[in-house]
């Protein structure tokens, strides 16, 4: 798992995660547990959620994944199983580049 990133202000929105080193394609950035929410969430929490891949409610990641901003041209993807949300790269990421998802 790659843990060489920095949290800093993003040009996309608020805070983001930025690579400290070159990260190659198909690398796992993080595996974290998550909470599934199906009710109304406060706005300050809602902006740190992902759609649940089973189509029911939202997922609140319990890790650095909550800092990834959405982009129409993402460099990461997320997958889920019953226990973990996994963030992995879908292309090479250069040092200093922001890690993004499409959600």
C-alpha cells in the first residue's frame, strides 16, 4: 500500500491528497473500513461520501479516502467488498499530482 502522500489545499475543492512520489498504475493507495448511510446526512459530512456500489445509500470512508476529490478525468478508482473500500490508481501519477476519483 502506498502511504506517500500529503494532505493540502486543492484547486478542485477544499483539501485533497497529493502524491509525494511517483505512483505507478494499478497500485493500491488505501484499504479502509467504511460506514454505509441511507438517511439524510449533514452537508459537512455529505461532501466526503461516495455512492454505494450496490446502489443503496452512501458510503463514508474511515480513512484518507474521504479526502479524495472528484474529477471528470480521475487517476484513481474505488472498489468495495463487505469489509473494505479500496482505492487504487488507474494510471501513473506524478509527484505533486492530486489523487482524484470520479463519484
